[in-house]
C-alpha cells in the first residue's frame, strides 16, 4: 500500500522544533525502499493559491486559510499495511513535537472511474 505522510507542525511562537537528526529516520527507510520520496516544504507565506472561476485563472499569495498548524513536509511510503505505516510514522522526529497524518492513495477504480 502507498501512503502520503504529511508532516504537520504548529505555528505557535512557543513551539520548539525537533532538532533530532532526521537522517537517522530517513536513511534506513530509503535503503529499504519503504520511503519513496520526501521533501521539506517552504512556509505557507510562500504559497500560491490557484483557482478557476468564470473561465478565468485566479491566483493569490499566501495561505488560503488561517490555521495554527501547517504542513511543513511530506513523505510517500510504500508499505504492507497501515500498521507498518503507523510504526514508521511513530519513529519520525516530528511525532514528538508535531504530528504526522497518514493518508492512503486511492486508485481510479476506488473512485468508480
């Protein structure tokens, strides 16, 4: 099964980032093929929102909604099942100070297409 793992952190001023060596988590997963790809994202203030209304492409800068938490990175995991994905996520450094959201990929067949 393939899972998108969103790495979520707080925007609260007193939130302390986890200073753990992420390579201790990444390297074994990359070597095993369980982590397909992962990246850190720029802050929400660097985002661009795109939508089409009335046939016109509209863009705006910055986050679309105000929130206390933001997605700061992601990983795509290829694992046997949800239990394995949870085990992997529980060892991520951000599991201690932030949170990780696991979301399974769906196929077009799952959507009835």
